[in-house]
C-alpha cells in the first residue's frame, strides 16, 4: 500500500480553471467590494493635495551679440546652483515667515522643504518650482512667495540680476493626489485577486472523493459498491425480500 504521507499534491490547471468559473459570481462580488472600499478610502480617509507651479527664467542681459552666447552658457551652468539654493533655508525661512502671516500656514521648515519640487529641462533656462499643499490657494501663494524671495536674494548672493518670473503660480482646485481612478483600479484588481485566491484555496482544500478511481488507483482500496443518494423529501426507500421458495417479493417502507 502506498504511503499517503509521502504523496505530493498535484495541482491540475483545468481543476483550478473550473473552480474559478464556478465561483465567477463571487469573484466579481469581491472585485466590486474592493472597488467600493477604494472609493470610500479615497473620498473620506485620504486628504487631497493640490499643486501650483511658478516658472523662473535664468537669463543675463548681454550688452551685445558677441557676449550673448557666453552669458547664456554661464546661465545654464548657474541653474544647477539655483536649483539647490531654492530649497535652502536662506530662501525658505523668510518664505515660511510670510506665508504664516498671509495664509496661516501651520507647517515648519522641514514640511515646507518637502513640499517644494524644483525641476529643469536639459538645456532649458527655465526653472520650475512646484509646491504641493492640502489647500490649493496656499500652494499658489507659497510658490509665488518663493519666486519673489528668490529673485531678490539671488541678486545679493550672486551679484547678478539674471532671474525673471515668467509665469506666476495659480490655484488649481483639481487635486493632484490621490489619483482616484488609479486607486479605484487598484481596489478592483485587489478585490478580484482575493476572490480568486479564496476560490483556489477552497478547491485545493476540498477533500471530497469525487470518483472511485481515487480509491482504487491512488489509495489501492477495494470498491465494495456504490451508495446512491436517498430521497430526502420522503426519506424512504424500497427493500425487497424473498420468502422461502416462493418466487415473489414484497415491498416494505422503512
């Protein structure tokens, strides 16, 4: 007789697919539940954030065409320095003081620094400063204040007047975080995966003997017969008996 403890469980792909088809309605229900949970979390439990961007042009005023190219190259090299300076306390400390007065800003210098993003496209003389905050109008005010303070400070620090505000920040009431569509899609997928996992686990842990081949081939047991389903409504079956040598049978209800 085979050692049952040493037998390996063989996962039949067709069996898994059948289990998924049988529980398709439950899988869809789990997917819908995941979608609804994601929408509720995004709507009621996550604070939305808004962003505003101000664009600064780094461009020296050249006296003639001969020095224009040299000045432009110097500006491009200075941009890397400017990107670092924009997030330093020398700029953000006076900005923090001002927005606390005008916008009742509750954050500190660290939170202000983390909310500021400075970007620049390669070979471009435009530096973009983006501020993210839970209030769209506060984000715009902070970005514009950074632009004003930086243009004044950089003149004294670098002894050059080469920064101009190109585009002021405007309040954008469309939240940049969270992405509701992305959250909904993730919730839908996670819900569907949970439903599929439950269906597969239920199938793999089902120890019901589905056919006699499992008993004779796998367990090497002798099949003594088949017991059919009893009538559950009337709860009765027929029993035949033979009396002596008479070739007759009588039916009894049990």
